[in-house]
C-alpha cells in the first residue's frame, strides 16, 4: 500500500493513493498504453516570453474562431499573448503529457475524462481553481472536488440523450416514450419499408469502445442500476441491483431488432451519419448533432427533437453524463494563466458556448439567465431541447450517471472500469454470446472486482 504520509504529495494524491492505489497503478489503470513514459515527471521550464500556451480540444471552426478572438482581445488589453493550439478531444491528454515531458508544458489544457484530471492532480501537475470556481453558482454533478479542491473548470455538460425525428412521430401520431414498452412500440411504428418509414429505428454501438460507454447505458441508469455502494463495494450483481441490470441487458437484446446490422462495428460516425442520412430515426447523442445539422441542413434540423432515456416502468429518466473542462498546469506562467481563465470566464465564455449553442449546455446556472446567452436564435428555434436540458438540472426524477463518475467520490477506480470495457462486454455476452441476462451481469461484476483491485 502507498505511504499516505508522504509530505511531497498534495491532499488529492494522499486521498487517491490512500485507497491502496500506488502511483504506478494510477498510471497503469488510466491508460498507460497511450501515455508517454515518465511524461508526468519531467521538470517545467521557465517561460521565455509572456505567452500563455492553451491546448484547446474543441477543434470545430466556430469554436476555434471564438477562442482565437478571445486570445487576440486579451493580448490587446494586457500585452500577454495566448497561443491557441487545437487537437481532437481524444488526443488532448496525450498531447498534454507530451508537452510536460518535453519540458515545455501547456499552461491551460482541455480534458474530457475526470480520471485524467485525477491523475494530473496526483502528480502535482495542475493547480486548484478554487478562487475562480467560488465566484459562480454551478449546476449539479459537475464540479467533482477532490478533498475540497477544484482542479478543473467545467464549461459544458455534454450529456447524452436520444435524438429523434419528430416529423415521423407527428405522421404516426406518436408521443415521446415514457417507458420501454412505449419506446419499442414507437420504433416498430416508424421502422420498416412502408411510406414514411425507415429501414432501422435506432443505432447503439455495443463494441468495446468509448462510443458504447457513452451512448448505450442511459437506459441502465434510468432503471436504477449502480456499480458501487458508498464503500466502493461492487453491487452490480447484488440482490437489489442484479434484476434491474438483467432487465436492461435483455432490453438491449430486444432493441437490436430495430438496429442496423453489426452493432459491434457501429461507432461515432454511425451515430451522426446514419441519422443525417435517413438510415435511422433515433440516435443517442448530444446537441452537437442538432448544431451540425442546423448549419448544413436547417430544415431537417428543425424536424429533430430529443427525449431522455426512460426506465422500464417510466418512473425515472436518465442522461449519460459527459463533460468538458479546463485545467491549469503548474508552470512558470500559472499565475498569468489563472488571470486569463478568470477574464475569459467573465468576458468570452458565452461567446465560446455560442459556437455550438445546443451542444454546449452551460454548467454555470447564472448563464441560463444572462441576456447575452439568451440572445442566440438557436435557443428559440430548439426551445424544446433547451427545456429538456434545464429539466435535467432540476427534476429529481432525472438521473445523471456515467461509468467514469460512478462511486461515492472522484476516484481512479471508476476510471479503470471505464477503460476496461467491462460493461460493453456485458452487452456482448448477452447479445452475441448467448448468455442469459443475469449471467452477463454476473460476469461483468466479476471483471469489475478484478479491475479495481489490480
């Protein structure tokens, strides 16, 4: 067991390593295969000039434009240059590690997986943002403080729900489903070969990948399933949870009759492309789909609406949690980076969020009433989806969960489960390998126990 009395470790590291997880295990458990060796132990170098290096992981043209405009404005006002480098979200953590190893780390970086935030906090490579965070009122389940310290600034919820063709619903006189039976009935009504029908109803990836982790388990959370109790005991196969989890995997097996062939091969591209191309009538995802369609096919975009993942009995609903945020690294420019992030938060955050207004659901509650935010026309055009987003924050019957945020507190164990793909394999055991619902769940629970203790 790690020595939690090591005075060189911050409070967050003592907490993480005090759970019996060594530094080596943290690195291994959170994806060592994608990491540069010793990337988190290289020394910083002093900044040669007054330049803040910002790694942006929102590479869409409008988002990059908004960030660069803010950088130019800040340089004009302060004389401090902000260098914006953009990469796809999946490459951000690797890029941050490489910069640290090179001795020229970024000063601000974007991350989309809280396990990576924990790792950087454990290695003392990022600094708390408490003074900025405390200025605002935040929505539920988004800050994830570690031992009282907030190490990141979350800028959007990035929640996953179900997008659907409301024109097809209107043609069939259908309403948004409130339970699994109604959902299956809706899919049956709009799936087929007749006039106004589509070949398939919905796509859900079931392969061992991030698309499955993010889009396939909303029904499971809605049905009351959780992975851990308050003491980090695995409860997926407990007498209380096992029947609910088995119901979920059986439901997913039934749902495949309304899916395109080969769900094992389905991925991110299918979730967007198959829907835009008219191959499917429903797709799990975020508001990014609506924003993209609104730019290229606005008439079709206005025929899209969204609903939450329902439970079997219709008593609860869920969204799969997703999030994006910024961290400030411990560099020679940390103080300047903190000043810029605070300035950006006050002066330009809303302009940035407007670059994808339905997708970037604000994490700060004050933004929802800000006239600058409300001025964007898309918020009126897609008022039904915006209302659904607000419901997520206020309705006690709506559950916000995800694999990597499971457990009583932020911890690398949830991250290890996320990267193990134990839950996608649970679906594969039921749908492809012929196991019963209960046996599939029991196999997943056994793998989770092994993963979190390895």
